[in-house]
């Protein structure tokens, strides 16, 4: 993609191949058991969020790293099939594409091993190489599935060019650099992350409101706290009264990736409909996340623009 081409959203983050085995129960150490089904899936919070925004029609750029291997090839093909630029998804021969080996047993439990491989080699200089594209974007989205220094570096670079930044503090980490709170325009956490970051308990809406205030006190401009079926909370520095955005009750089939659908949609609204009030953007992102939990899979459960009602746009 030429650097002058208009882009909407850049995600600097992870892409991970999910390798999912289904069996009656989990194997014990040293044991081999027969499974009933195997599937691969495209995952990783960065890629998931980027796909969600692309499915809604945003022009998206992914900055990431995969191995020079079959999984890397198929991930790159997957990006291209969704119209995303892969110019800054480098393939390295130094490490394998990141994988998550997942076993799901009939009681619904999963055991997961993640090998981050090539993702560990995504560096600040890789981000710098994409600078001419990054500065043409409206929104940057980052998470914590890559080296946190690289995420922080990317958001600082975005800020320098006036690109809005959305930071999703997932997966939960206790020692994040305090600069994360101030560098982003929107700080988005779920209840587990908010508990770890604030040291507070976040088990109810009331506790959630206190956690949102605690995150504002850390210097955040806008804080969003997602609470699964309880919807989400948000507040801003200028308007610190915490607002609750409830969800419409739906029949949930598979909630994996709800948070990613929410973040990707939110980035879409902020990039493409910047005049929309934040409350309205959050309501619409929640509606899209609510649709995603009604079908199985992660990226495959994200609705496309054609499947959504016009009043969301
Ligand atoms: N069962 C549900 N029904 C309707 N909407 C839901 C449901 N679960 C989640 N959502 C929507 O998705 C948003 C994000 O969900 P959640 O807080 O579970 O994120 P998360 O913990 O990051 O999820 P995950 O890790 O499973 O991707 C919620 O704020 C809500 O708007
Ligand atoms: C990240 O940056 C901090 C301080 O800027 C440094 O101490 C730390 O070693 C860095 N971590 C990595 C993995 O490079
Ligand atoms: C919140 O996200 C973390 C990843 O950061 C995940 O492990 C956890 O299950 C999520 N919490 C809830 C309550 O969904």
C-alpha cells in the first residue's frame, strides 16, 4: 500500500494461529488421549480487533510479525482476503509464527499453551518503518500481546502525528509502564485488568465505577471498562461522572472475542464517524459485540457491514 493512500485505522499488535483440539477430557501429564475434532483459527487480539474494523469497512493497516512458515503464509493470505495491507506484517526466518495450542474438554474447560515466537521479534524499528503510513491513519489501536515497550513506542509515534490512540490493556499485566495511562486518548480495560491495574475489587457496577475513577486518577483522558453481560462503563477527564451503557440481553453461544469485537468497532466509529458522541459510539460497539457472541468462533463470528442494520452507520 502506498504511504499516501488514505487509511483509517492502524493496529500494532499480535496475530496468533489458534490450534484447537476437542476431547472428552484433558490429558494427564505423560498421557496420550484421542480427541474428537481439530480446528485452526486466526486469532490474536491485535489481528482480531483489526479484522473487526475491516469487516465494518474501515481501511486497516496491521503492523505485526509472523514466521516464514505455513502458518505465517496462511495468516498473511487471511489478511489479504479481508482487504488489509500486509506490507508491514513481516515474515522472519528467526522464529515461528505465534501459536496457541488449545485443548477443549467436554466440561467446557480449556488448557492453552501460547508460543509467541515471531511476535517477540516485533521491534520499535519495525514500527518506525511504518511511520509514513501510520501518520496517515486516524486511529491507532494497541494491546499488550506484544512487548509493551513496542506498544508504548507506537502510541507515542501516533500521538506525535496527531493520530488518536486507543489502548486495550489486555492481556492483564500488573506492571505496566504508567505512561500507558496518559499516552492514549481512550484506555479500555475489562474487569480482570481493572482489578490488577487498580488493586481494587471489580465485582459489581458500583465497584466498577470506583475503578473507572481510579484509572482517571492515574491520568487517563477517557476510561472504558467492559463488564461482559453487564455492558460497560465510561468516563472522561472533563466529564468524570461514570456512565453505564447496558446491553440488550441476547442468547450467548460463544463469548470469546467479545472484547475484540467491541474494540475494533469502537475504533471504526472514532475513525470514520468522529462527530458521533462517545456514548453513541459505545452503544453501537456494544450492539456489534452483542451480535458476535451469538455465533461461534472469533473472527468468523464478527458481523460484516452488510449484515448490520443501517441505523448503526
Ligand atoms: N453475553 C453477552 N451479551 C451481550 N453482549 C455482551 C456479552 N458479553 C459481552 N458483551 C459485550 O461485549 C463487551 C466486551 O465483553 P467483555 O467485557 O466480556 O470483554 P472481554 O472480557 O475482553 O471478553 P473476551 O476476553 O471474551 O474477548 C461488553 O461490554 C458487552 O458490550
Ligand atoms: C522496556 O523499557 C524499560 C524502560 O524504558 C526497560 O527497563 C526494559 O528493559 C525494556 N524492556 C524490554 C523487554 O526491552
Ligand atoms: C479479561 O481479559 C483477560 C485478558 O486480559 C481475560 O483473561 C479475562 O478472562 C477477561 N475477564 C473477564 C471477566 O472476561
